[in-house]
């Protein structure tokens, strides 16, 4: 990968994304319960609080079972600019070990689903490989298919730079590139904190991240912006962690808005 300097203003940029997926073999009653306690309330919160803005990737293996009325509400949020749709691979295969032709077929299937129900003919520049499993040859494939950026986990990138000072290991002011597309690195540390640690006060957590980004820029001697990219399983909100929508997501998004 090579680096690409970003030209931005002096501020902190935060992105929070959700990955919505259920396996094709999921029991209908389980899928319906998750819809009731998680997927539906998530949309209700976005409709009620316009400052909640999320990235979302929705696998066809789940999307084809969602009510058409729900998909229409996703489209309305997308058209209002509250929802960024990121493509994914229809039935959640691990991309680095999946045959090329099968990957292409499933990527196109998922895109067709998005276009029919949510985004119409709008551009779809980003793609989320399942589990954020990544190798550089995937970037070449994504580029050939017209994507401008993809998402990967930052663990291996940070590990390869482990001998550097801590503030230099993960990119915060530039985006790595491979085969001409940006590789947005999801912060494993911050995403895991939200998903698994005892963090319930979204406003306090947002303030902590804002201060942390400011200190990071100061250590780098950077007078532009910095970014933090976080991505979670959508089911984290009120399925795995009941109450997280109200206690974390709403105040977090209000604070960073």
C-alpha cells in the first residue's frame, strides 16, 4: 500500500458504520426477534433524531427477508443524507479465499438489491468485505469493478508498524491505497470498546475521542483534520447490548454532530 495525504480542515472526523447480516440458514423466529429488538428500533431512532448519521452495509442474505416497508424507510433515510450505503458481498463469504467469479457474482447481486430498494442509480463507491478480511489483490478486483474505496480492519497494518511510536501506527490523517483505491482502516480498538466494554455514556465517550484526536494531531504536528473510522455489527445495538441505542448511540451522535 502507498499513502495518500488528505487535504481537509482542522477538525475531527468520525464515522460510525453498522454491518447488517444474518446467514441464509438463520431461523425465521430468530431473525424476526433481532428485527424487532434491533433493526427496527435503529431506524426509528434515526427517523426521530436526524443528527444520527450512519454508514451501513446490508447483506442480501438478510435484506431479502426484510419487509418492503422497512427497506422503503432505509431509502428515505438515504435520500435525506442520514444513511450512507456501502456495498458488501451477498452471502457473506470470506473474500480472500473465495473464487473470483463467485465474488463478482455476489457483489453484483448485492448491488442490484441496493439499486432496486435503496439507492436507485446513485454511485456506490465503497465496499465492505465480510469480517473485513482483506488482501491486496482484493483491492485490484474492487478497482476493476469500479469501487473507489474499501474497508479493512487495522490490526495487521498496526502490527506491521509495531516498532513505531504508538501515534504513528494507525493512520489518522491519511488513507492507505492499494491498486488505486483507498483502504479505509476500521479502528479495531475503538470499535471493540463500543461493542464489548462497559461504555454506556455516549456523550462522554464522544468527548474522549474528540480530545484524543486533538492530542493525536498535536503529536503528529498536523494542522489539518484527523479521522476515526469505527464499524460494528448492527446487532450490537439493543440485541447484544440492550439499551445501547438510547444510552450510547443517541448522545454520541448528538455530541459529534
